[in-house]
C-alpha cells in the first residue's frame, strides 16, 4: 500500500488573502467606519445636548407656568376684593341715596303739611269772618224784625 502523505504546505495565497483582508479592513476603517463613527458620535453629542437643553427649557417653562398661576391667583383675589369693595360701596351709596331721598321726601311732606295747615288756618279765618258776617246779618235781621214788630 502506498502511503499518501498529506502535508500542509504553507500556501502563499493564504498569506496574500490575509494581507489583502487587513489592507481592505484598514482602508474601510479609514474611508468608511471612522467618518461614520465620527458622524454618529457628533449626532449622539448633538442629541444629548438638545435633550439637556429641552429639559432645561421644560423646567424653565414649568417655573414660568407656576409663576403665571401664582399671578393669576393673586389677580383673582385682587379682583374678588375689588368686587367686594365695589358691592360694599354700591350698597353704601344706595343706602345714602335712599336716606337722602327719604329725608327730602319727609322735608317735602313737612313743608306741604305746613302749607296745608296754613291754608286751613286761612280758610278757618275766612270761615270765621264769613260766620261773623252771617251772624251780624242774622242779628240785624232779627233786630229789624223786632223793630218791625
């Protein structure tokens, strides 16, 4: 029997392929992977910076919203006080107007009562004068009748 001796003979093509692969990997790294990774890292940095800025803006917006709500509540309280004061002043003004109108009406009533009383006195005086004249006439007529009789 023949023995076939199979030995591993270093083949130069394997080394050439290894060198070509390493050159290809180096070229791809320099031309493609490094710029891609650089752009990727820039984007990551930009995204993280924008996220931080967005968070700061959100926090600032929240603070402003709280301030606006506080100012709105203060304005509501102030408006409530103004309305209450206006109601109070209006009620006082109405009460003063009613009081003034009542006093003026009472004054007018008293003046009219005085005028009526004066007119009544004048009419009583006239009636007394008429009664006195009638009484004189009656007395004269009685006297004339007695003299005639």
